[in-house]
C-alpha cells in the first residue's frame, strides 16, 4: 500500500521555464514583437505544456502553478 501512495505523490518532471529577458534586451523602440512579447508567448506555451504533462500523469495538484 505504501508504494501506491508514494507513486501518486511523485510529481512528473517538468521542463524548465523560459528565461525572462533582461530589461536591457529591450531597445524601447516599440518593436512588434518585443522581446517581452516573445517571452510571454513562450511562457504561455510552457504553462500549457506543464499542464499537459501533469494531466498525462494524473497530477491533480493545482496549488503548484508554473
């Protein structure tokens, strides 16, 4: 029984989050897309991928938000 319980508590390995750009990486010229826009897009894809991995592993821990 202990093994079944511990197997459920194991969290699936998640990919590392994308690196947030430094402020000096933005030129401030209103580029479209800005490096921060690209970061937000990568972050959303990362969050979706983490959620997909969690659901595939039956993880229901919603307290841990990426």
